[in-house]
């Protein structure tokens, strides 16, 4: 059964580790993430962007697929199904479809409007026992059409949003979606420390988890990050493994063109990436 992300994130914050959110794109992605979580006895959050939601045939299709896989694969670790960078309308659609967690990304609104919309969702999610992520500041780069300027969050605005009763808070701290450019200045730990101090026990979320050096990940966790989002890195692993398979000509041998064979190396590559991240984030054996 899908669960809210609340308990797993509060436990992670207290235990000084982070739970990974891995974005899903199709059946193979979802199965790879779920099996890796089970094999490593780790809690996990499946992230779905609005774009990926449309691609997979709609939110109800995703809920059906995830629930079915969890039952058939006997997944017993805590799993939250979470809307990633959702609009206000998208959050409501996911709630209706049966997601156990949503992110409302109101970071592009003036802070008063972000507060007002987040507050309304706190009430809705609270009544239904669902977890809610809010965002202050912005994540640089672009993810599925969501573009951010990359401005660091104002710690007082973070406190105002945290005090509404959200489950987790994403604060822009110089993090970027996609690959980090060679001249990236790194995470702003001063901002993270200030946000952490203002928001107390609130689990903080680090977006743009792809390519952040290990020492920065560990420092971020020590400063209150309890959820780390990874998307691009699984896509890169999948693409590289699939390219190798095609370039080796294996799809031309026997039944090597069968999608169950052609997608297998990419599936294994996603599993390896997810396992590596779970070990780095410290969530292994925390289910
Ligand atoms: O919301 C999802 C993420 O923040 C993932 O970022 O694609 O850079 O790993 P990434
Ligand atoms: Zn993100």
C-alpha cells in the first residue's frame, strides 16, 4: 500500500540520512526503482512530473501501475507516489487519482500567492493523510518544462511556508536540474544552514540530485536535507546502457530486438544507479 512520505522523512531527518525520490517514466523505470528499494530494504519516493504523467497515460494509469506492481512484486518497504513540481491544478488531479503525496511548486508566484495556495493544499492533504512538499526560491535549469532562475531561498520565506504545516520543504540553494555546468559555484551551505535554523525539524528537500559531489550530499544531509531528488542520472544510465546494446549489434542477433531484451540493459543500469544513490544517502536498511 502506498504511504504518505511524512513518517519516512521525519525518521530520515532524525536519523541523519535522506530518502531518494527517483522520477519514473514507464513500467521499466517503476519496476527497477521498486525492486531496488525492496532489495536494499530502503524507503523510497516515486516522483512523477506533470510531463511524465501525461506520457504514461495519466495519473490514474500510474496509480494503477504502481499499486499493481507493489502487490505482484511483493513490495513491503514504504513507498510514496509523489507529484513532482506540480501546479495547483495538477496537485488536485493527483490527489483525486490516488497519489499518496504531492509537491505544489509555487516558487514562481509572489510569496503571498505561494503561501495562499500552499495553505489551501495543507488543509486538503491534511484531511486525507497525504504528504505535501512546497518550494521557496527556485531550482536552476529546466525539468520537463519547469524552468527556474536558480535564486537562493529567503530563510524567512521558508519559515513562513514551513509554519503552514507542509510535510517537507524544497529550498533553492544553488542547485540545478540536469547536468551541472563546469563553472557551477556549488551548493550554498550558508543558505541551507540558515533555512535549517529557521525551519527546525522540517525535512528539507534537495532537488537536482544528479551529479552533486558526494561530499556536498553528505554535508547537505548533515544540515537537515532528508529527501534528495534524482531524475537525469537514471536517464543517462538508461541511455548509455541502451546505446551500448544497440551499438554492439545485439538487437540484430536472434530475437535481440524483442523489447524485453532490448530494454533489459537499461533496466539494470537504472537499478545500479538507484542502489548507488540509496547507499550514498544512507537509506539502506532504514525501511
Ligand atoms: O524534481 C526532480 C529533480 O530535482 C531531479 O533533478 O534531474 O537534476 O536529478 P535531476
Ligand atoms: Zn526538482
